[in-house]
């Protein structure tokens, strides 16, 4: 399937939607905006332990939560932000703040299992390449990372318009 804009109308099976003239290349998210979203998501991972450390320094050891508990809460929050939230909205917290969205290559909304695959197996593959998977978005014409390629998705910077 080509990612060039066209005047053809593409019905999306089973959704009642019609995609008109969608171009992933025209709407692809800039690399630095994706990096910004990633940094915001990383801050979501670190906020709970940092707040715990600050409260211990400011108020002394109040024995409210152990360090392990704070890290567990942080990891759960991170997993919610990286897997669960995108599965239902197509966006992590970082993507919401930067205006990015994960869509299928044809512009339709991905199924839950597609997003979960992208956010687990796809990101794991990207991590195993020591970040090379992210560099694909700089050098590739389509701006897609390794986890986008394996899941058939693209991250776009734009809003859906209902016509």
C-alpha cells in the first residue's frame, strides 16, 4: 500500500469510517517531537520515586512507603502510560501533550491488539537494537520507527476531521 495522498475514498471495514486523502508522509510526526513525547513518558516513570525522595529529605522518614513500594508504583504507572493508555486512546501521556497519535498506515484507528503488540514486542525489539529502531524514523522516508514498521502503524501529528 502506498502512503501517498490520493483523492480516492478508502472505506474502513467494520468501522463505518471513510478515510479520504490520508498521507502518512505528510502527517508524520517530526523526530524531535517524538523524542519530546518519549522524555515526557520517561518523566512519568521517575515522578513517584523523585517525589518520595523529596518528601524524605524535606519531612524526614515518615515511613509512609518503602523505596520498593515507590518503584513498584512507578513501574505500574509507567506500564499504564505505555501500554494500557495507548491501547484505548492511541496515545501515551507524552503523545497527548505533544499532539501525536498512533494510527494504522491507512489512517484508521488501530485495534487494541495492534497497539499492545506495538507497545510491548515492538518496543522491546527497538530496545534490543540499542535505539537503532528509533533512528529509522530519521533516515526513512516514511518517518516510521522499527516498532511502527513491525506493527503496521505510523505516528502522526495532526487531528482527525469528521466530514
